[in-house]
C-alpha cells in the first residue's frame, strides 16, 4: 500500500456564477417597478395640469404643443 508523501491540498471553491439571491432580485425589481410607475403617473399628470391651467390667450410653448395635437389645428386646413 502506498502512502502519500504530501497532504492533499484543498482547492478553493469558486462561487457558482449561476446562483442568484432571489429575495434581493425580487425586492430590487419591485422597488424599481414602483418608482417607474409613480414617475410615469407624475409625468402624465404634470402634462395635463400644465395644459389645463394655461391661459388660452397666452403664447406659452406648452399650450402650442397641446393645441398642435388636435386634428383641426393641423396646417393646410384638415378640419373634421
């Protein structure tokens, strides 16, 4: 029977590259989804509020952009 001359060396274990901490992934995902959802609602509300509060006689760029989306104000006539 042969006896080993050196003690076996332990190879350091590398972390598995395909291991995911699913609790952290879920928490970060839900947090980002909530932030983006609230930001989208805020953007939608802010555009509607600017157009509603704007004076129809004023020449502010927000009113022009809101009015330019209407089909009746398209250049070249185009009334409905």
